[in-house]
């Protein structure tokens, strides 16, 4: 598999944008994106981290979001029961799930060594990476992977793979993750597309995609709640918004969070089953056909399409009507000034841009902490959490 030279890998340690988006300011102004550009592209310096303006805010109560469930056929009226038609239900314990015709990528971390596992990937920074016998309760496997970052391990440990095939217009990603009480910066699951395909991650922090060259969707810890780090999307796409009132320069755009539910937070030392779906817009002129959905432990948290749910923007943060994070409660414009609109899901303006890579990572710019992953599945239809044997 291709590997970046040592000089380029050292550039990975440039800090990245703070995911704590409960602040009304942009957080901090860098991204692990620019860690991995090749040497020819590494001419852009990164600004310093900013501050979290929400540190002293009181978290509002949980509003208990309850939203419309999409299914593998994009039916917004499907119910919330994963049912027997999910891929996982057809493969109890995830046994032989890689053989299902809709599965694009499967990683269960059952290899005999880290180096054997790393050979599957186009880039693998395995410093701070080890196997653990701690696995999700329903898993049929015997080990997971621990990604430890920060301190002597270096700022980042990750796995990046170009997916087989010619790219996809719709993908589901299901994975198990376990967090610590750690100072995560960008620590979670990223998928996306580059046109042309790249064998290393290069999200280009601070800039908005043009619509024909890149798109990225991530789920990771973000702001804080009373019981854990709030989690959210952290997305780059042509329809994203800036933290600046008048965007300018190469620090105007950082990943947009679009959920803002305090009920969606890390559960330190517990396994979580997370699945999200991205469907790229089918019209190149608008958001028609675009979708984004997320399930936590098989319960739908939110489903966005071209018409619903309605919400409002506060700087670079989209707030669904029932959002309850400080960014949407403490910094919202007055109700009479909130323009209610659906999230703009025009991911692209060219059919040549398709989803073609996966990038689980743990990036910690200050401090140290570990992140566990297991039982990652990427597929073209709903996967569902592992069903017991």
C-alpha cells in the first residue's frame, strides 16, 4: 500500500479545528485535513486555536428528539424498527457479514498483528495503536483496536482506506466506538469523497469545497454536557456556512455541526453503536435527493432531506427546531428573526464527486487519550447494530 514520506507525515501534526462548536466563535482554526497533504501542497500555515465561549453556560434539558426514519430505499415513512431486513439481522454476531453483496468494507480487527491490519489501508499511522480484548457485547470477535493519541504517541493515530469500486452516491457506515474522559480534538469516524481519488486524507481545513473536488462527513465528540462530550456531525461540503459574517481568506470555513442535541453524548467506558447514512444529491443544481441520517444504538436520532426538518442557522451551526445545545439556545437570534429552512444538502455540483474513502481517527492536540473502535461496516443499505447469535 502507498505510504507518505516521513517529511509529509510530520506535517500531520499541525493542529486542527476545535470540534467544540458550542461557542459562537469558530473554536480553533485548524484541521487534521492539512496533516496529510503531500509535500507539494504543504505551503499553508495554520492559525492558532481559539477559545470555547460556552464554558460557563448551563446546559438546557434534553428535548428528546424523535424524527422520521429513512430506509435503504429512501422511504421517509419507514418506521424506526431495524427489522429483519437490516444486514446485521441477516448475519447474527456479524458472522460472515463481509460476504453480504451490499457490504463495501468490513473491519473487525481480528488480525494477528497491527502490521497485518495496517496493510489493508492506504495510510495507517499505527503509533499508539494496539489491540484489546474489550469488544461490544454482541460481537462474535475477540478483539478491538485502541487508538491512543497525544503525549509520547504523537498527536494522531488513524486508518485511511480508499473504498473498492468507482465511488458511491449513497453509503451507510456502522461502527462501535468507546470513549474515555479525554481531551479529544478530532476523534471519530470520517467518510467522504475526493475527485480525483486520493490515497491520503486532505480535507483542506478552513476552506469550503467547490462542489466537484471533495466532501467529508464526520461524527465525533464536540461540545460538553453534564454527562459527557456532546457528539455531532463535523461536515465539509459546498453548502456549508462560515463562522465569519463576511467570509474571506483560508480560515473562513470549518466543519459545520448540524445536530446540537445534548442527549447525544459520549458515554465514557461504554460501547456505542453508531450508524450514519449519506446520500449525495441527485440534481447537480440543488439539494434534491440529498440526505443525511444518524442512528445511535439502532434508534434514529435525526434524518435530513431536502425538505425536513426545518431549522435555522447561527453562524456556522445549523439548529433543528428541537436542538438544545448552548450554541442553539444561548446564541440563537430572536425567534422572530430565525429564518426556518431545511439544511442545504447540495453536497456536490458534479456527478464525478462520489463517496470513496473511510477515515477513523484519534487526533488530540493537547493532552492524551484513547479511542476504541470495533466492527466497522460500510454498505449501500441499512446495516443495523449487531444482533446476538
